[in-house]
């Protein structure tokens, strides 16, 4: 399945996020879209959402600029992993094995289509955030990317 094909708009970054939801919350695009619209946005901010079972759901159309990291939306694609906080709402790398496999598939396709693009976490672009609750650079090195 194609997740991020070649887009007409300029793409230079893949930004990985977390939904900042507890591990027992099984949500997806529908719920996040509702949250974002309640904030006054016109749609979900992310392009792709990875549910706890690893299912990849399409959010905002990929051809549309996202609303996921202020100042960096124009040339980026936003991917959100459901989870990322513990029961006390503290940052926690609590993603499932299925989510990691889905994220790796997205990253693999992204790198094929955009070999010079940067892959980073939200916190790498906004140091006031813990999102996505893990170090993307270390994870990429661990999987040989």
C-alpha cells in the first residue's frame, strides 16, 4: 500500500508525532479530527495516523499542507502515533510492536520518494515539546535508516 507517494507540493521533512494519549485509548483519525476541529482548525493536522494495532489511517490529504508543527508545515508530512503518555499524562514511549512496524514501512517509502528529506520528531523542531516521546534520530539509527 502506498502511504506517501510523490506529491506535487515540495516535501523536505517527515515529522513524527504522538497523540499524547494513554495506552488504553484506542483512537484514530476520526477522534483526532474532532479534537482539532474543536480547536478551530479546518481538519485534522496530521496526514497519517498509526493506531495502536498498527493500522495506518489517512488524515488530512497529503497534497494539503498540514497543521502539525508551527513554522514547518509547508514542506512537511505529519505522521502521528496513537499513545505517547502514561496514565499520569507524562511522556512515555509506549507504542506497540505493530505501530513500530507501520512507522518503519512509512519511513521506508518516504525515503524512497524523498531520499534527501529530513526525518525528525516534533520535539526536534519545537524544543518545548516531548512529542513523540522518543528520540527519532536514535530510533532511525537502530533500524539502520
